[in-house]
């Protein structure tokens, strides 16, 4: 079973994602569609189209979204236990600001899925929320966020889930190609996984599951959502994101400078110490459309000389698409 610390380490990766947003590609008929970079094939509700900047679908009219996130199969035991009872799922999601009202099991084309439904208030707006958990070759979480203008209800979500089928995991190259930015790994870093079609995690070492956080970790993530940040100081945003990242909220910044990153000449590089014995580096750039991409890596302080060349090479490969 995946230990709690390993789940928390996964949350570090997920914490690089911001509230799901709404860029979508051209209109597509409501037929079964493979979600790029995932194991999921499904038919979205009417009005939803494939999203351009995350794995899932978006409704441009109502600003609602369906986000697909996949975790390793080892995550299933603990996450399925979270959905084991209404009391358990209420307690677990309350920490995320989600008030769960019901818990069901829904048949899908690949077996039963758990479905929790409720609401979440974000910036004084009350959203309808559904979170489904399914098991295939990966542990799959499907999160539906419906704005007040949406007509989505439990019946529509359950009908959607019945169309879900889970296939084989895509290749690393296919996963990287589905991201909204270009990036190339550089040894000794290797790709661990991509998440939600907007984030890639890399590590150094043999462990795919690292409960104690002993291995170096590098994450590149793109902004989700359609709110540009052109009018804000990139250094302020970079520092805010750093403080919002789990395990880095108490980090000490000892270097800040302008660098080239993501094809942007005035990107921001922050360096410093975590609240433990590790060092971190964070690159941040805002692209021409106002959305941002960032790279963050942390590692044992005594491995800095070994890892910095590879980190800089990976950072140099990042480009906005």
C-alpha cells in the first residue's frame, strides 16, 4: 500500500496546478474521445470540447470544466479508502474546501467508479463539484467543476461516467507531446509522470514511489485557466507560487535574478533553501498570451553541483507552444 507520505509527495506535484480553467479547442461532436496523454476514453456532456491546456474538457459558454488526473496504480488502496464511506470522503475533501453531500458507485465501461458530489465556494462563487475515482492500469480521478450558469446535474454526470473506458497507459513521448509546453528531460533526471495534461514530474533515482522524499524532484507546470497575468510583476507571482507549494511555504530565498526561460528574456529565477536541508530553484516565465509556465526543483544541498547542469539544460528546453 502506498504510504501517506507518498500520497503527500504526489500532492506536491498536484499543488503546482491552479484552479482548473477554460481554454478549449474547436467544437467536436459528442462522441467517445480519447483524452490526450491519459488512459481515458469518454463522451463529454453536450457543450464540452477538448481542452487545450489541461487533460479534459471545457465548456466555453458556462466556464465549466472536466479535469482528468492520473496517479500510479499504487495510489489506489489509499484513495479508494478515502471514498470508502460518506464520513471519510466528507472529512478528506473538507480540507480542500469541498462540502460533499453524497457518495455513490457508478458503473463504467471499465468497472465501478466512486462518485462524490457536493459544492465548493471559490472567490464568493458557489460551484457544483463532482469527483470520481476509477481503477484501470492507472488510478484515475475525474473532477467536474460546474459554474452557476451550467445545467449539469447528478444524472448528467452519471451518464458521462457510464461512457468512461480505461485503456493502456500512453508512452512517455505521447504524454510529453500532450503538454501545453515543450520540454526535454536531461540525465540524470528521468520522467516520472505527467499530471492533468499540464505538469510533468522528473526525478533522479530508481524509485517511482519515494515516501521519504529522498530523491531529487523536478516539476514543470503550466498555468491552467484563461486569466492572463500580463499586468502583474512576474517576481511577485513567482514568489506567491513558491509559498503556495507544499513543503516550500517556509522556504528562504537567497537569490533572485532575471534569466531567459521559456523563450522569454525577462523570466525570473529564484534560488534558496527549503525549511529542511534541501535547496530549491524555481524558474518562472509569462508567455505572450499572459499565461505562465514554471520549473521548480529541490534536492539535497550536497548534490547541487551534480544536478544544476541538468536542471539548467531542462530549463533551456522549455518553450511555450
